[in-house]
C-alpha cells in the first residue's frame, strides 16, 4: 500500500478544503466579504453568518456604521453571489444587555468605554463561537486584521502586517480556546490588497466605504445614546480646578472624558483638560496638560494568552487602539494588576483597555490585557 502524505490546507487542517467546514462572520463590509470569497475560491465548505445586533430603522446606504440594515442586505447579496449558505442570527437582546447597557453604565460611572471590545468578547467570540461549534465547524473565520501563528499546539496572536488597520487591541479578551478555533486570513494583507482581491472576485462591496461609527452610536453622538436609555442622567454639576475651586458648571459628566480639551467652555490663560471625573459627586476636574501624565495604571478582569513572567524584560502596553506601544512593567495581584509606565502618556481613562505586547522575530505578540479601573497621574498622585 502506498502512503500518501496528507497536506495541510491554508487554514492549517490536514484535510481537503471541501471537507473543511468554516463559518465566516459576515458584517456586510469589504473585509468579511473578501474573506468569504477567499474561502469559497479555495474550495472550503463555507457558511456565512451575519449578526443583527440592534434595531436600525434609520440606517441607510450612506451610513458609516457597521452592522446596519444595509450591511445585512450586502452580506446576503455577497453570499448569493458566492453561492454559499447564509444565516442571520438575531442577537439584539444579547447585544443590548452585554454591549449597549455596559456602554451606558460605563459612561455614567465616569469611564470611557470601548464597546467594540465588549462586542468581540460577547456576541462574536462567545455566542457566535458557540453557534459555530454547534454547526460542527472546523473554524470560525473573520475579517479582522490580526495575525494568528500556530506554535506548539496553540495559536498565538500578533499585530497585523498593516499596522494602520491592526485590530489586536480590540481582541485582547480572546481566550486561548477561542484563538485556537479562530482564523484571520487578512492578517498578512494591507487594506489596499483586500480591496484588490474583492475587485478580482467581482464583489459588489469592493468599493464600499469602511464603517467608522460605533454601530449603535449615530454620527458618533454618544450623548444621544445615553439620553435614549437614561435621560435622567443629564444632571448639572460643578467643574473644579485641581485646587478644588469651582470654576464652572457642566450639563452631565457623560459629556466628558479624561484628556478632553474641547467643550469644557471655560476661558483660561492656558488650555484646560479634563484630568478626572468623580461620578459619585457628579464633578469634573480640569487642569493643565502636564497634570495628565500617567505614572501607573490599575487593571481588572485580566485575560492572559502567555505567562508574563517570560516577558518581563520585553513588555509593552497599548492604551488606545491608535496609540503607540509603550515600554512598561506589569505586576499581577489578587484583584488584577498594576502597570508602571516607563514612557509618558496622557489621556488614559478608566473603562479603556490596556493590552500587553512583546516583540520578537515574528512581530509584536499579544500577551493579553485588562480593563483600566483607575490611573495615577500628576494630579491624582498621593
């Protein structure tokens, strides 16, 4: 008998693509549509899944929100064009509870939330992950720009080749089990290449603009969302300087975030920035830019993809999706962790994510991350 060596397919499985069932998360945008097209072209058994996450009666073709009504139609049309099975999962209740309510509560607590992380953490990489498992899929494939490298039986996450599109910051809460099941075909591609592939596949979304707004926040107007769900939260309060002197009034702390300069509406010789928000007292504290420099960050709900002890001499953090990698030291404790910054950074707010990285010959590896509960800056230091 002749032994025929099995060949690993492009997703890392020892079987023919047509025998490999993949669920593709299709938002209706060019990225996820391109991924679906690539999987179909390579011969995989593809099932496209689109999530309806919120009621969107006012969304239109000109909307720059993701997961809007037009997006669902686009996802269905792409699926029909590719001749793949397509399903819509109605997750509005899940999304309202896990993402929108969390977003509102976070703002009312004086924090600056990141709903896209919560969305990935819950309805996408928890609920959609579970559904893909129920379908006996071999993998859940998405259009995220992040690299996944298989090593020693487990997958590792790295920043994307196109750092201007890298989404690893939003995926820090991905568990090891989920990462082993996930695939990210666009991680090694640049956005221009993705659109080129979409054009070659003749997808009608090849030139579709990227989503820019948070899906349930029309035109980036956060206050309108808070007003919709908690209209009673717009309470007038005091604006104080760092000496505790009242220098103005505000119309609700939800209109402010740490590091904010515009919209304070107080004249001063030097520009004023929001340096703290005391939600329980309904107060906003303002100061100079130098009062914002952060020395230490405190974290909760940390998710680790690697043992930090192996990387203590080469640790970096990122505190905003478009921010730089900052050299830091991380100490774990019973309640979470403490991060000591070795470089200056401003505008770090509770509610944001702090993501851990380490550099090696393969790129910038994601080690995990946590949620920021408080910071120590020049104003807040003991």
